[in-house]
C-alpha cells in the first residue's frame, strides 16, 4: 500500500465509524454515541496514523580552503585541498508519539475536548541511494573514505537537528491531526477541540461546556 493512500483510508474509516456510531446512537440512545466519542484506543490510533510526511534535500559543504586570495591558500588549493559538497534527499515524518503516554478525552453537551502530546519528528531518513556528491582534492591528497563518511554523519546530524526544531512542520502536523479528528466526530455531530500539551500553558481549556 502506498503511503499517499493512507490519509484517504483514514478519512474513510473515520467517517464510516462515525456514521455507525450515529446510527447506533439513534437506535440505542445517546449512551452508545457517547461511548464511541470517548473511545480512547480508536482516537489514539487515528492520531498516530495522522502523521505528516515531508520530503526535501539536505546539503552540506566542507572545505579547508579559505578563498582569501593569499599565496598560501593558492598553494593549498593546488596541493592539499579537501572539499566535499554532498546533497542527499530525505524523508521525514512528524506526529504524536503516544507510546507510554496517555491522552485525555472529555465529552459533554456535544463537545469533545482532547489533549494530545506535542507533535515531534518521529523519523528521519537520508536516501543514500540518491546521494549527489562533488569532491575536490589537491594533488597530494588521496581518496579518503573516512573523511567522506564523517561529512555524511555531520550532514545527518545537522539536518536532523534543523528538522527537529522546525516549527512550520510541527504546526502542519497539528493541523492535519485536528482535521482528521474533526472528520471522525462530524457524523456524530460533536464539536471537537484538540489541544496539544505545549499549548496548555498559553491556552486555557474551556470548562464551561
């Protein structure tokens, strides 16, 4: 199954479950609908599957050449230069890590409030099979696999750190989770308010519902 089909499957499952809950609620009363609305295991599964996948290219350049126009630098460029430029496509996934954590669900008066862990970078993979590398060596420099490997490691560490602190992708992950949970509760005619733990300090959950 291709990853691109996953959001569609989630949407369809959420809608189907919501419709079923609505029909059961019509038949057996409000209690059944309330039970489905408070189904922690199902909400947890939806939140985990609603991950955001992003793709891009990580690039790094290292060199021992100053390019300052000096004679020393010119000689170093001729005999001892060691420059490497590496570009590698990456795939990163953002979402909520619920293993070992609890989520909070409260429902009353057709309104559901859900508190989830803050989205984070869940996985990061460099596509080494699609790496593009350009190296320049001085006349006295020989190929050095250890040097190349160290540059790749530096690229992985620095690019991962940048993605871990990327607030744009974290916000997009929140929006995606909220949208999918809204679609899950919509057939039951519940209004859903999703709050993430990093928002609790700046956002007071309405207790008057």
